[in-house]
């Protein structure tokens, strides 16, 4: 009688433990379909390897629509904690810039590489010179110069007589000549001047350049924070649409092998899955004990 009282609950616990453990293992095993001849053995492969694509699609949909939707991300990215971290990062960058003693050219070379810096310098000189030349011609710089010269001559005693021979047509003609000279020779001249200015800036220590505009630093920091806020508020949905979080998650899960997926799930839910096995043992034990009462 005593043996029966002990054996029935223990046997029920063992059965509960084994069945739950087997059920969990059958979620992942076997990893491939099993055939006896042409007959497909039921429940092979395991449920998760068999339904991996459907599970991946479901997880992708949940992640993109419920966890990483634009509203949730915007709320997180614009939270006080994140904005404080952004400000702190900007402060750290400005502090490093202030302490930097190397020339700006060397600093840019560290980030961009020597060839890229040189290419950007050339492009800035050429495009800047072309842009300024075009603007000067469009603004009729030659005509402006000639009109200013004529006004200056009129104000000079004894030189006003010259203006008698310089009517509006002549002024316009000479102004056009000057505009054509600017158009022909301006880019080359301006390119050299821009190059000299650029060299002067690029050879100065970064910290020295920062000191010249330090009074603007606070305003610039706030502008950068506002730029971050604008990017989150106005561009986040576009970024999410471009990234397509749902598709990324689906492709990532589908790329896992059955073994990798099993290891991933066990790494996250190992304690919970073992708890299910132990709960099966406990329930089996209790059912075996209760069975003795009836």
C-alpha cells in the first residue's frame, strides 16, 4: 500500500516530465522531413522548422507594426533621455574640437582620406569660381563699375568734361566689355583667390578656428539638436519605408538554419521552457496522487 502511494505520484511526475520535455523537443526536432520509403512520417520536420517562413512573416509584422512603428520610434527618439544624450554627444564633439591643435586639413584627412580632401578642394575652387563669375556677369558687374566710375568722374573738378563724351550707350558698351572679361578670365583668377583663402583656412589649427567662432557655438549646438528633431519628425517615416523593417526581420529569420533558430530561442527562453518541463512533472505528480483518492 505504501509502495502504491509513492509509486503512482512518482510515475505520474516522470511521465509529465518526459511528455513535456518531448513536446518541447518536437517543436525543433527533427530538423528535416523523415520518410520511410515514400511515406512521409507525420510531425517531421518539427513544428518550428516546418513553419519557419510563416513564423518569420508573423514576427516581422509584429515588430514593424507594434514594436518598431514610426509612432513608437518617434516617441523614443524624442524622449528627454535621448535628447539629453544627443546634447551631451554634441557637447563632447565641440569640446574635442576646441582642444584639437592640428590643422583642419589634417583633421579632415583623418576622416575623409587625403585623396578625397584634395578632390573636394579642387571641386570647391572650380565650382566656386564658376559660380561667382556667373553671378558677377548676371548682376552686370561691368555696368555697375562703369556707372560708379562715371559718377566719380562727375564729382571731380575739371574731369566732368569727360563725361560729356561718355553717354549711356558708351557706358553700357564698356560695361559689357568688362562683363566679357570677367566671363573669360574671371574663373581662373577667382579659382586662385579661392585656393589661397582655402589654404589659409585649412592650415589653421582646428582649435584656433573654433575660438574665432566660439560665441556662435551655443547657437550652433541648439541648431544641431533642432536638426535632429526635424529629421526624426519629418523623415522617420521615409527612412522606415526605405528600410522596410518587416522585410529585414523576415529575411533575417529565414536566413537562420534550423539549428541556429533553435539555439536562438533557447538562449532567450531556456528558463521558461525548462519551467514548462518541471511544471509537467509537478502536474503529473499531483494527478498521480489525486488518482489514488478515486
